[in-house]
C-alpha cells in the first residue's frame, strides 16, 4: 500500500469547530503545494506505488542501496519481456495449434484389417519332431527349479543350430490357427489371411476387402481360432491367448504396438463404435529413414522397433530373431522358401554381426525385451516386446505419425460353448485334431512333468485336496473305526459304551428320571396348572405368563392329589418307580420329594383359605414349587441329556460319522490323494475325473458335506458343549443336596467332552478358507479334465448320450462294419445299443440297422459328431 501523506496525520488533529477547521485546512493546502513543488517525480512514484521494489528507489535511502534495487528491478523487467516474447513466438509463430473437430455419419466405410498374434510363437511338437534334445535343453533353461548358473550351459551344445530355421519351422501356420473365417453370409475369407512379422513374432492379418453400407450380421467377421495352448513350450508364455488389433490396412504400421489380449476358451464380440482420424501439424510429426522399412511403411512404432533392435545388437553382440530385417522371410507367401530378401541380406552381411544363438536369445535378448512377473513367489517370463527400451528413444529419432486412424471399440463376451461352433468346424476336424495331438506326444515325452501346465495345475488341485483332508482329519478325528466319534470317545471306547458303564455304576439318575416322568410329574400336573405352570410328558417345567388360576375346583383337586401323594410316600410299593429302586436311591428321592409335597400342599391350602390374598400367596407357592422340584428335574437331565439317543447327540454322531467315512474314502479310494512331485499320468487323470468317473463322484459326495462340516456340526458341537457343562454342574449340585458321593472322574470326563466340543466349534468353520471346499475347485477340476483330453492321442467318446426332443422310436442292437458319425436328428425316444468304431477313413455316412430288440439297457456311444475337440483350445 502507498505511504500516507503527512497531511492525513494532521487531519486527525483538527478540532470540530468551523472557523478553526477552515484555517487548518488552508494551512494544509499551502504546505502541500510547497512540498509538491520540491518532491521529484521518482520519489512521488516510489511513495504512491504498491510494488515493493520501486519503493526502495526513493531518495531517502542511501545511494548504494538504491543502485542495488535498481539493478534488481531492471533484471526482472527484462526477464518478463523475454518470457512474454518467447511464449508468443512458440505458440503463435513456431508451433501454431489448430484443432479442428468434425463428426460425420458416413454412408459407407471400408472394413478394417484385423491383426491376430498368437502368444505361442514356437510349437513344442515342431521342435520335438526336428530335435528332441533341443526341446529338452530349452525346457531346462526355462525351468524355474534349475539354478541360474547352470541352466543355460546345456544350450551351448546347440550353437551350430540354425535358430532362424528352427523358428521358421516352429511357427503356427495360418491353416492351424484359423479354424474358420467367415464374413457375414458371403462365405469363407481364408484367402484373405496374410502373414506379417511384428515384434510379437509371426502374426496374421485378415482383410475382408469389403465396403460396409450398414452394420448388422451380414457385415460381421467371425473367426474361430485354434490356439493350441497345449503345444506351448513351458516357460515361454505366462498367459496364453492372442493379441488382436484393429487398424486401417492402408495406414501406417501402428499395430506393432497396439492390441487386445483375448483368452482361450472364450467367445468375444468386439463392435466398432466409431473411427477417429488424427492429423498432426507437420512441425510435430514426420518420418525418418529405416533400413528395414520403406518411407511409405514408416510408423513411430516400426521406427522404435528398429531402434530398439539396434540397441540389443550392441548390447548382446548378435542379431536377434525378432528383427525387422527378417520380414521378408516370415512374410513370404511361399512358406517353404528359406531365402531372405536381397536387401535385408545385404545389410546383414554389411554389418558382419552374427546371428544370435539359442543361448543368446534366451539369456541376453529376452532379458532386454521381456518383463519378469512375480507370481505365486516364482519368476515367470513372458516373451513379448515391452516399452522398457522404447521409452528411452527420443522423439527426434522416431517422430510421431502425421496421420493416425484408430477404431473405438468395446469388448464383451463369455465362456465358449461347443454348440456355438460345431457348425463352423470343418468336416475333417476330428482327424486333423488327432494328428496334431499325436504329433504332440513326442514333445510330451520330452517335457518334464513339472513343466507341463496341466500337470502343474492338477498337482496344485491335488495339494489342495490333500491339505483339506489332513485339516479335516485333525478336526473331526483320524480313527479308522467308524463307530468312534470325535470328542465323544473315551479311552478307546465309544460314547455308548462309556454311558452304559456310567449308568451301571450310578443308576440313581435313570431311576429318578423314570420316577419323575412316569409318576410324580403326572400326579403334580393339576397342582402345576393351579400355580400357572405346565408339566409336559417328560416332566419339563414350562412357565406361563398367565396369573394363577382362581378356580376353586382346580385347587380342590390339587389338594386332594397332594394329600394322596403325601400319604403314599411312606408306602414304597404303592408309587410307580419307587418299588424297583435300591433303598439308598429311594431314600434320596423321598428326601427331596417329601418336602416338595408338604410345603406345596400347605401353600395351596393357604391360597384356598385366603382368597383375598390369592395372588400374593400364589407367587410364594410358585417359588416353593420351583425350589423343590428343579433339583429332581436337574437329576433327570443328567440321564436324559447324556443319553446317546437324544436328539443333539444322535444328530452330531451321525454327521461326524458321515464326514469321517467320506474322509476315509478320500484317503483310500481317490487317487489324487496320493499324487505328489508331479507324478501324474494325464490319461489316468482324464479317465478318473470325468464327471461320471468314480473319483469325481467321490469328490462330489465329499463336497456335498461342506455345509455340514463348517456350519451344522460346529453348531451342534457348541450345543453339546454347553449341555455337558450343565450336566456336570447339575450332578455336583444334586450330590451336595442329596448328600451322596459323586465320582469326580466322571465329571472330568464330561469336562473333557465339553472342552473338545468347544474346540471343534472354533476350528471347524476355518475349513471354509480351504481352496478345496470352495465352489470353484470342482470347476477348475473339470477344466483340467478338458485340457487333459486335448493332450490325449486317443478318442474319448465313451459318454452317455441322452436324446432330447426326439419322438418315440427305438434303435436296436446291431453289428456295424464302419461308422464315422452317428446323427441323432428327428429320432424317437430311443434306447441305443453299444456302438463301436472301426477306424476307416473312407467309410460312408453311418447307417443304423434294425434287428430284434433284446438285452438293451444302457445307452453308450463310441462316436458322436464333434465331441472330442477341447474348448480350451478354441476361441472366437
């Protein structure tokens, strides 16, 4: 803020009288006019300005101080002018920015080109057919369990092997990858598939060469891809699938760095929503010369590919396989030709750099071009080009593309269903597949089991199953005796044996229970109703919220019954249950029953005589009744609640026995329980764990008990634990009240039962964290069975066929000489005989012959249309 003039201070002293105020104001004006004449313009500006730097230029400051601040002010004024000039020049002269947006609805558009790159670039079966030792060495180098210092040494033996030839003959051909290619209703587009070499390896482009007038099914490109994931060399691909790119076939090669990952076993729909075309100003884009690409083929991604390969050549001292100079070899339509184009060959000779050996490819080149993922505490290598080298490439070396066309799309889909692709498969698909799988058996003999993905996954399932069985056995018991139950067995004896021995040593509890339920409770029922209670058939006391019944007739009946009971207590042969009692037990019962009868009788008599105080007296009567009756009731609980036939004990015992039986079957009948160290035969696994196979059914029965294991049994265990605690306490109280000796060893047994059941209640629910008991475990098992079928060289057609939507008819047993396909169309409700296949490639369509119907019970078929292809091998 500017400094306040001295006149402002004077104005505050002006007296509020008019004559004096006028004189003071006149004096201030005269003084200000004199001061303004003497002050220079610089000082006046320094006083009035709000800029701090200019304030210090006033003459009141010393000269050196004013000179210093003058230099500072001049410097920053010059810097301001420079920045303004530089920004104006940059944005409006050197780099003018013009953005033009236009949205058009085109009457037609050219269908884009689709690029498909299988992540599996080397087929194990192809390498095994050429050189099994080479495949074995590659598996050893990629094995995670081999030490880093020795795993590459085996590759030195193959330095003289032409790796380029190995790669060229191991790629998946277009016929192998594309099972079906159709564009709308116009037919096959197999002839429009072209190979192209990219940083991902050998890929294929599909260009339908169609102009689209309107969207719809007739302008849809449908591809069925056979990824052959079983043929992947272990360690070369982390996540099997394809990389799909959508680009303009006439534009630059931008698809070298773009793509959508699609998994195997999925059906995916990718609609194109809009097309975007971006043009950059010539000052922000351009092109440069590349030895492997023409000027028309220039793209930023292609340039980065070339530059990154040169950097690898310098660091590794060799030419890698994924080099743009080999485009002429892998893009050559004549796949049998091994002669590269002349131009790349000359440049390769001119540089005099050797081609990379197999060890250099794996040890050096891939280290520069791959990303190492940490997954499940192990290192896995994914062979794809990444941006770790390209990120260091300057834009001046590889300028941006001046024109870029991109397609905006979304991806959605679901699990692939066999019924969706049956019609798209070629007629000879079964034979073709069997030949490929048979060829893969050579590789399967070479690859260690621990490196085969299916075997690794099956071993993981087996480990999870074994872990669950061990944990469940620790929780529910490991005894091989089916009649022993965890927490209810004592010293090797069953619970029933223990309770029978307990009741024989202490018959008091059973006798009291019998007398209470069959005699005393029935005789006291009227008295209980009079007091507002209810005694059920087992003598249990049920209280009601109703007020005491004031019915004099009910009170009279109660007094009559109480008097009869009191008179008969002295005659043991008169009361039911007292006659067969031992004298000591009878004395205990009489000691407790006699006060109950006499005190309650006196109280009810008092109620009967004092109707005006009936509510008050009834409350005292209820207290007396419960005080004297409950000890007898608790004594009966010792017998009833520990009885093996009681509801909770019986249900708990049956549930635990069922679980123990299933766990024992898992240990003895399920082969997966014994699988360790990847010693797994895929044929055996596939035959044992199909949905109708024996081991699969055993596992299903085990999983049906998961609710019982994690919820029902723990709940029953908690209830029984509380019951045994209550029984122990009741036994002790009754012994003190009755003046009898109670064996503490029995109480200790009951306490042990309670502690064990409480521990089971806490530990059993933890089983839900086991991966085996989760719902997806069985789905994972079935998926691995499908994968194992794709590894099998023999047909797996033994399945039960259920005919649906067929009218009534019957097919009879016959002997057939040649059957390729049995079609069940428009057939009646049929009973099918066992049909066997005689392999004959030149046999006609199957015909079923009719003979007499006899001994036909099971429907089994040996051959059915397209039922052996593996869903996991296909994607659309």
